[in-house]
C-alpha cells in the first residue's frame, strides 16, 4: 500500500517535471484562476473596510447652546451611553472644536481672516453620537429632543438622513455585487482550469491505453494524474502569492489616495496566511478534481 | 498449450475476420502467422488475449476455455502473455529502463527484484547502455527491443508479436527476429504475425497462412507462399 502510494507519487512528480509544455500551460491557467480568487478576497476586504468606515463616519452631532455648562453636557452624555442603541458618545468642547476647525482650514486665508474678525470662539460644544445601527438614529434624536430639548441648539442629523439611508442601500449593494462577482468569476476560472487539464490529459490518452495494456490498475493510471494536479496547484499557489506581493505594494499608494486609511499591502500582509491557505486550497482541489474527472473517461476496462 | 477450436469472429452482420479456424500451438514452439493485410492475423491475436470474444468456437489456454475466465482474473491471465506491437507502444515520458520497470511496479514487485530483473532483461536485449534514454532518443530497432524487454519482464509463457518489424528497415528487422528466436531458444513460446516474406523464409519454422479469415496452410518449416 505504501509502496504503491510512493510509486504513484513518483510517477506524478516525474510527469510534472518531464512534460514541461503541459506543466507550464496548466500552471499558468491555474495561476490566473487562483489570482482571480485572491483578487476577490482582497476586494471583499476592501469593501468591508469601506463599509465600516462609511458607517462610522456617520454620526449625530448635537450642538449645545452657549449657555449650557460642561457638567450638564457630560450628564447628557452619561444618559445617552445608557441607551442600548448607542455605540459611543464623544464630547467635543468649544476649544477642541476650534482647534479642529483651525486644523481643517489651515491654508484657507479667507476663513481664518473672518474668524479673526469675529474675535471670540464662535463654535459650540457638541456631543458626537454613534449608534450600532444606522436605522436607530431617529430614536436617539427623538430621545434627545424630548429630554434635553432646552439645552440643544441643533441636532445635525436631518442633513445627514439621506446619506444614512443611501449608505444602507450601498452597503448591501456592494455585498450583493461582491458575492455575485465572486461566484461568476469563480465559475469561469474553474471551468478554464478544468478544461486546460482535460486537454492535457486528452493528449495522453494513448499512453493511458498503453498503461492499461501492460496491466496497470485504474489507481496506477489515475493516481499520477491526480498527484500531478496537486503539484500544479501547489506551484500555482506559490507563484500567485509571490505575484500579489509586488501587485498589492504597487496598488497600495493609489488606493490609499482613494480610500484613506486603507493600505491594501498591509491588509494583504496581515492576512497572508489565510490568503495563502485559500490559494493552496483552490489550487490543490481544482487540480485534483479536474485531473480525476478528466482521466476517468479513459479508464474503461 | 494454445488451441483454437473452430473459432470464428464476425464483425457486424457478415464480416468474418476469423472463419472457423482450428490449430494448436505447443509449448516452446515458434509459430509464424502470415497473410495479407486484412487476413485476420490481428483479430486472431486479440482473441487469444481475450480482448475480443469469439462469435463461435473456443480459444483454450492450457486446456481452459479463456471465455470462462472471470473478469477479475483477466489481468492475471494477460500477464502470462507478453505482447509486442508494430508501433512499440512505449511510454514517451519514461526512459527505456523505466518503461520496463513500470510493468513490475504496477504489479507491486519489490524494488530490489525490479532492479535485478530489469537489468537482466535489458542485458538480454543488449540495451544496457541505452537504459537511461527516452524513446525519442532511440532508433526504431532499439524501441522494439525495449518493447520486447517489457514483454519479457514478467516471464510470460508466450510472447505474441503483431508485425513487430513493420516499421523497421531490413537490418533491424533481422535483429529483432534473431532476438525473438533467442528468446524462443530460452523456452518461451513465440507467436509472430507478419506479412514480411524475407522474415519467414529465413526463419525456417512453423508457418500458418491465413487468407480471408481461414487457415489455408499450416506447415512445419514453412515458406511464405500466397
Ligand atoms: N473492430 C473491427 N470492426 C470491424 N471490422 C474489423 C474490426 N477489426 C478487424 N476488422 C476486419 O477484420 C478483418 C481482419 O482484420 P485484421 O485482423 O486486422 O487483419 P490483419 O491483422 O491480418 O491485417 C479486416 O477485414 C478488418 O477490416
Ligand atoms: Mg494486423
């Protein structure tokens, strides 16, 4: 049993090494298939980042009247934190608001000049509230207006309502598209890889005939092809991994301009084991199953 | 050892490839099957290997009707017969040595036995120094000698050669025929199908002549006459 396995593995390895043309062709196609899957994984990762960052960017800003004391605002905050729907609440004092404003408009002479003309700090203290779910914003704003209406200058939510509603749609849109895209491209990749392996085996059908003729059992005929498929899968997975290092490094700059705070290269590196595992799995399973199915046609006794 | 008893093989409705053939081959004999192309030589050999079943009549091997061999034992049965073909049928991605060793490997022989037997049989066909060559690095005659070595490796009772010299020049043809005679001299029965006149006339062994699926002549020390 063990000798048999050893011999089958050696035959598979030898065919892989000796039949250069067909090995290169199948590895090449497999690299494309694996790269597609890797690309989709990275796409999903990017989409997930965009979704969460968009979600966390939307919040309720509650501006308090200039007459309200800081202690009162902090009390409101404590009340808010007790609500189940609320994720976190950030207090931004008048001074901090000004600091942020100056930071954001550093180069803008007109704004800075007009600010100076006002003389004092015209900005208001505020609480930035994030909820777990964008649908519960209305609940929180209602609560604020009912309980603390007298302290509040304005709640900056109405302006954002359409953004929040659109975001809900966008989020599920990206996810549906991503999954659909993954399925379609995955099927295409699998079919192309399968067909290439099928063709490679078709060209060896006479050899299969000879193997049968000299008394090889089905396992001795099919086994080496399966081993060869596994080797193709492993080699293709390694090549794909090596390809994605420079590719993501190259992409990380432009992509970071587009999606600030997201570095695709570090995302790739921090998930490298999971990604390589997926690449190996795709390569090995695809290679193995394609070979096993393709050779089956020529095994009739 | 081998007996055809009124054996016929009819393809389709009425193409009689083999037509009521009867003859016997004794152990250790060297028998040539001759006849024009289409006379039925290949069909006769395929019946012997049980790659085809006769339409009527029997084929007996050691007094057993081979049609009655259970399908699970057919590989064992076929190992008692070594086969050699016109187109060599070597595995192109394996060396001469590996082509011969392959037969033993798939039979589950031990590594040491394989080394010993393969070396021995390659010596017999005088291919020791070509052992590491691939088929496309060998001449036609050398390829056929590898094929014969492969047919011999599991020490079959019979070697069946179907036009083994069909693709060879006269020099290599004599080479292969001499080799088959040597193997026969060592005790293996040989059945050689050919339509090469010179081969038969030089051999001076038993000749069975087929025409249109029928045996029309069966002579000890025969000549090629059609
Ligand atoms: N599988 C088959 N189907 C139909 N006819 C066949 C088949 N095999 C052989 N024949 C016919 O049987 C006859 C004998 O063929 P064959 O045994 O190959 O002759 P030979 O080997 O002497 O040249 C030929 O007429 C051939 O066309
Ligand atoms: Mg023939």
